[in-house]
């Protein structure tokens, strides 16, 4: 189970300095989906909820920002120049203390970097320039089908989003393999390759979601048959469920 927690400080200063990131009063919803699992329908359904503003795909642009944050945060040379590690090393190697902060240091300047501020500034720009919220949006987010391209980074990716995007929640969406593989979306791959990707997605999302109340696992099959099957999704989002209104939204035929 991840030990990552959202930033504890949620003050006027954070809202002032990062207005786009803290714009939605009820946080974020990210649809993490496998290709051709019905994520566009989920996007459409979420946008039918009052105050929801859920964008479509963005070529997984957010992963590159999260990688950048993690590259610095997990770099040993950076951590050595942060307290309390810096003072500990100086006690053992006085020359290190004399070097840090001068142009003789090969990592000159990293002692002044604040990873949290760097991350918040990056994500504030992402919201203002990529998500670009409009109107009285109280919940922001987007859907993406490329999260699973790097299974090893997936947990850190979601953890980073969870830490810096206030009140962030995740909908992990998939569909039965037999139906997914029929889509022309996968026609350039062999069935074995599609199966491998599908199984990887199932594994990383189910493993991550275990025992986390901010994750919800959704199947396209939940849209079929009785609309009542979607009630748990509304409960997860803490939104009122109207079966008739939901059925009307789902009756819209999407072509893409």
C-alpha cells in the first residue's frame, strides 16, 4: 500500500500561488483506461454531472511532468544537498559543506531547489494550459489510455498525481478481453501482444487499487443491462444517482 499522502498544507497561500491547480473546489477525477474499454463513454457520463469538467486524452503529457519531478526527488546527489542529509554529510566530510553552494560543486544550485514547489508550479501550468477549465467547474480531470505504457513507473506516476493534485481520485477502467481485441484500434498488433498489454493493465491497476478508497475499478460491462450497476460509481464520487437521467446520457451514440 502506498505511503504517499496529499500535501497536508492546504492554505490560502497555496491557492494564491497555484490558482489553476486549486481551482476545482471538489478536486480531480482521472479516468485511467485501457484502449477501447469505453473510456470516452465514461468521459461523456462524467461531464453530464453538474460541475464536472473532464477533458479527453492529451498524449499522456502528464507522465513526462511526473517523471521530471521524480527524477529530481529521487536523485541521490540532490538529496545529499538537502537537510538533514546535508548536515550529516558535512559532519563526516567538512569539504562537502565548503563545496556546496559554490561553482566548484558539480551539482551547483540544486541545494536551492524545492521539489514540492517545482511540482506544484508544473502542475499548475498543466491545468491552466492543457485542461483549461471553463465555467463553474468544481471537479476537473481527463481520461487517458496510455498510463500503462510503462508498468514499472505506474505506481509512482499515480502517487505523484495523488500527492500534488488536491483531492484526486482515479477510475481504473477496462473491458473483457474478448471484446477489446475485436476493435480495429488494435489491428496493427497480434492478439498475443494485445493480450499481454491487457493483462499488464489488469495487474497494475488491480494491485494499485487494493485497499485504497480513492480508486474505483470500472468495467465497460457495468454499462450494459441495468443502469443500476453504475450506482457504485456515483457512490464513489459522492454524487446523487438518477437512474433515468443516467440512462438518457448513456443512450447517446458515440462515434470515434
